[in-house]
C-alpha cells in the first residue's frame, strides 16, 4: 500500500506546488486534495484497525493520518474560503512530529529504516514547517514553498511510488 499512497502523494504535492506558483486554480487543488486525503485516510484506517498486534503498521497508519488530514483540510479550505491559519498551526504540529520520526530513524538506518525513509521524513518535516511559516506566520515565501513542494512531490512521492508499484524498489 505504500507505493499506492506515495504515488498519489506525489500527485497532490505536485498540484499543490503548481498552485503555490499560481499556475493552476484553487478549485483544481481542492478536488485532488480531497481525493488523495480520503484515499490516504482509508489506507491509514486499514493499517490501524487491521493490524491490532503490529505496532509498526499502527504507527504507519497514525503518521499517515497526519498527512491525510492536511490534504482534506486544504481541500475543505478552498470550499470554505478559510484564511488557513489553523491549517498552518496543524502543519507546525505535523512538522515537529515528522522531525521526531526523522531523528529517530537517523539512529536506526542500519536496523530497520532506510536512508530513503529518513530522507523522506526530513523532507516532509521541512515542507510542513514551510507550510506553517507561509500560512500561520504569513511570510512571503510562497514561490520558494511552491518549488520545494514540487521537489518533494518528485523525490518523496512520485518516483518512489512508481518504483515500489513496479517492484523495482522494496522497503
């Protein structure tokens, strides 16, 4: 399920990056965010409730929900025309949580975490922190955040998702 989720995370981040660069309309962003948010929500719920004895899968589901809620919130904000400050503070929470996972995985690289996984958690932590700065602190960094979002879409979502789904990379 990781390949499936990453492929669509790559898509939603790519669209969000283009949106931040003013290349597409907000309505397009709402649709893809809601779809990917609900898809990743379903995957996360499956992991959490189908794995009652597997703490690693429960953790994966719990962490996936952080991102699911972000995408759903972005999509909902487009319909509600919210100022997104609350979403920004949620992104701060996600960023700190992702940094904790990144730091923890840095010490486990030789055990059960790969360098790729560690890179992803650091990249996501930085990205969600940038969302916090943009949305809650209202700093003028939209172009930089858009470019970094597209970078993350390719390196942490689209390419890994494709490789996993084509059995060219195993976690």
